[in-house]
C-alpha cells in the first residue's frame, strides 16, 4: 500500500503543490505527504484505478520496448539458427519469417496449429519452429522426439501429428508415430537423448528468456512479440503488417 501511495503521490504532487505553498500546515516529512495523499484518495478513489492503469500501461510499454530491442539484437538466433527446423517458404525472396515458441501439451498451441499450417502453406511465410517444453515431462518427450525426427528428415509432418495428438505424449505414442512416418525408432530414441538435442532445447529456453517469452504459444513477427492464441484474421494482420514494410 505504501508503494501505491508513493506512486500516486508522485502523480498528485503537481496538483497538491499550490495548496501546500499557501498552507501554514505544509508537510515537513514523508509521513505528512503520505497522510495528505491518503486523505485526498479517500475523497477521490477513482484516482487509484487511473494511477494503477497508467502504471500498468507504462510497464507493458517498457516490456514491449525491451522485447523489440532483444529481438533485433538476437535476430540471427531467432530466424537462422541451424538447429531450429523451418518450414513454409524458406526460399522465397520476400517471405516473412515467423518464429513460434510452442509446447505440445499447450491447448492454445494445438488450437492454432492447423490455422498456422494452413496459412503458411498458402502464403509467403517462412515458419521457424522453436520447441519450448514448459508444461512437464510429456512436453519434453514431444520436443525431443520432434527434433529427433528432424534428423531423419521428417520434422514438419511429425510435428503436426504431435500437435494433433489427444492423449498423453508417451514413448509408446512416439513409437507409434515413428512407425506411421516410417522412421527408425531405435535411432530416434538415441537421438532424443543426445547432447545436441539437449543443447538445442537449452538454447531455445535461453532465447525465450532473453526476449521475454514466458508462455505458449508466443510468436515473433517482425520485431514484435505476440503472446497467446490468435484467430485467422489476427495472424494474417500481424504478417501483413510486416509485409507492408
């Protein structure tokens, strides 16, 4: 509460200053100022909501600026990391690169997966997949399996089937998918536990932290970080915004 009063007090000081200048009881200490602010807020409680909203807006804007700066600085790691699978239109000259951080157990990621796949397939978009397993052991199994499938040249179809999976992500489920995709399951299991794949997941985690990703799905489109699910129109608008520039 003291912090809130202090923040609001700073906002109100210009308004209070004239009154203090002519008052014989001008505050002489921090406690006096806090008491004046407290009494003022009791008479004008709507200012609390206004001040909190302004503070939150400033925080969001600051986080957005920091994310944009980090995205610009880490552009190559985000868009051209050789360890991150990519799909869509990688060879189209004016393709927009979209980077997605996702988790196979994330319901919103699953909901967006068909939308993203459909849009990427029919547009000038290069999609970079950033495995970001934050929802427990099943998530880690899925991410390791997908990256291992990439070593056998089957990342995107395997990824899409993992996203469509409705049950638990177990090694049995991975084995079934490997059989469906005609992959060498023994090699897949070995690759899943390789230092290379562990290092890739750690690199994704470090990168996510650096740009402010703390939830899935999160997208980097241009220099903007967008967290949370989008509908078709929102996704297309975000891509179109970059294409115009």
